[in-house]
C-alpha cells in the first residue's frame, strides 16, 4: 500500500484549521508535562545536521541545542507560518519547509539526528513515515521520538479505540496508535523506550535507522 493522498490532504486541512488555536489549546499540558519531556527529547541530540519532522508551530525550537543546523518540515503551511514567526522571534536560523513525512525530499543518509514530537499519531501512514525517517538518517545516527500511543492495558486501551474516530476529527491525532510496534514494522532498530506516564501512553523512544 502506498500513500493515501486523500487522508494526507485531510490531515493537512485539519492542522491548517487548528493552527491559530494550537498553542493556546496545548498550553496547560505543555506547562504541566511537555516542557520537561522536550528537555529530555533534545538532551541527546547529535549534529551537525538535524531534521525535525512535524515541527508544527515550533514548540521544540526553544530546546534546539547550539551548534547544530536544523531543517524542519511540516505538512501544514499554516502551522509552518507560525513556526517561521517563532524562529524569527528566537533569532534561530532554521530551514523550514512544507513537506510530507511520508515522502521526504531528501537524499538517503543526510541527517545525524532525526527527531519528532507528537507527530506519528497524525501521520496518515506512520509506518511509511517512519521508514522515511530511517532512510534519511545516517546509519550511525539516531532517531528520537516523543509520542503518545494506545494505553498498554484494558479497558483504557479499548476506550481509546472507541473514542479515536471522534478525536481524529476534532484534533487530527489518533490516540490508539501502536507506535513502538510501528517502529519495528518500519525496520528501525529500537535502542531505548522510556515510559513517561502511567499506562505507557507517553514515551520517549530512541532508535537507530536500521540494522548495521
Ligand atoms: C500534534 S502536532 C505536533 C507539533 C509539534 N511537533 C509539537 O511538538 O507541538 C502534529 C504535527 O504533525 C504534522 N504532520 C501530520 N502529518 C504529517 C506529515 N505526513 N508530514 C509532516 N507533518 C505532518 C501536523 O501538521 C502537525 O503540525
């Protein structure tokens, strides 16, 4: 199966629609949890070339380490225009581009670190997207992800399955993805999975692009 163009267009439209309200909507959870998790996500980043996938409005930008060159992509032009504004405010030289994570317009082995936060819940085909991350990451490089996923136990997991269609329509994000398994399906070599919350819902994942 290839990229679902219709679903991808719908995802783009959803994020274009919520771009203006995104930062405000996320503010409480950002303050309570995400800010400290982002510090951990970016703590092990190696450069010089870093790719941020699904940059959104640029919420990771304050955590970009010195001395690396960041290229950042997103499907939604409206999210990107907010990211462009923030980069300017922060005085960051980020190469921001509109692009689909499922079809990255970069040659193989281009980046030392490929990183994403809360993105593979909404990429229409996460396995195709994760394969792309593996393709553009150098063999000795690393892939670092901060993601939410389906709860590991029932009945919460089943509740997430039932609620998922409504959440996707409202927010663009799937709440029942099996992201760790998706990394394996994409041929990535998982190095570390850190549980950040109860039920294994939020995780920090570090992986290698492929088996050496
Ligand atoms: C929940 S937001 C997270 C944004 C940001 N990473 C953050 O931490 O706040 C998900 C982002 O992924 C982007 N996205 C979804 N599917 C994508 C795809 N196929 N390619 C690139 N970006 C995508 C959305 O446009 C949105 O900006």
